[in-house]
């Protein structure tokens, strides 16, 4: 999910993308290091659970690092840690995506397990500290995974910026009598070209306007032709 709605200007699609543009490496480093750091915490919790020989499906659980755990939760913790580490070594972008997804799953897990505390459905042996940990871990994963990526105004050196994509510029409306007259003449010329009744001058001007994209630039080209012919 990328929020990039109202940039000030974008390069046109015909402009080449500079493959050697500077990239802010801090963003990628945060994603890699963040994924590995969270993976270490979760992985240690899972490995200690295995070392303690916990019952796999116990709903009571045993205390590990201040949290309740059983064999199933230990296995899920180790798998989650491995996924984060693999994603970090595969690439910072993948690590960012995985952290966001895992963070959402942590938050869902916290709420779901809170609803089944002290019931026979508590298959992960959650207790209230586990719920708090899942909430905190989920928020940390979301914040670190979204760092430098989900924003309304990505800086040009962000690795998630796309300078080759077209961005919209504010529409330029006529404001002077000369500009209004140029707009009317432009429309008449374009209609004449479509209907195959345009003069040579109208066809030349319409062809010149076709080389630009914005309304203001098209009007500027037309008025430059007026000045050149006067």
C-alpha cells in the first residue's frame, strides 16, 4: 500500500529515468535491521520454548521470558523469525512488505487470543502479557516496515519513489483576453483538423501543440505562433 497522491510535479513519461540517481540507503538499512532485530527476539522466545520441552497443545502453557508459551506457539515463533530473517537477506523491500504483513497478523492474533483467554480455545496458551507483547510487536513491525515507504510526499532519494511515473500538474486556465482568444482559436483549429477542413496554418499549429501535454503549454505554443506570424 503506497500513498503518493498530490506531488508538486512529476517527470513526463518520455523523460528518461536516471538509474544512477542517489538513493537514501537509511530506509533500506532500517528495514533490514528491523526485520532481523524483531526476528531475534521472537526466535529466542521460540527456541527457549522448544528447549523447555513444552507440551505442544497445552492451553495453560509455561513461563518463557515472562510470557506464556506452549509447543505450538514456540513453533510459530521460530517459523515467523525465519521468515523475517530470510526476507531481510532477500532484500529490504521484501523485508518491509513482510514486516507489514506479519505486523498485521500480530495485531489480529492479539485481539483473537484476547477473546479466548481462559477458554479451551486458547490453543496458543496466551495470557494477558502475551496479548500486550503481540500488540507491541505488531505495532513495531508496522512502523518499521512502513518507515520511509508509506507517505504522502516521498523525497526524490527514497528507494520507493518512482521518478519515471507521470504526475499531474495543476490545470492552467486562461486569465487574460489574449489567452481566452487563443483558447477559442485553438478549439476552432482542432475541430477543423478533425473535420478535415483545416487550413495549412491550423494543421501546423495543432501539430506543434501535440508535442506538449498541459493546457498551459498548448496555449503558450499557440500564442508563440501568433507572435511569430505578426
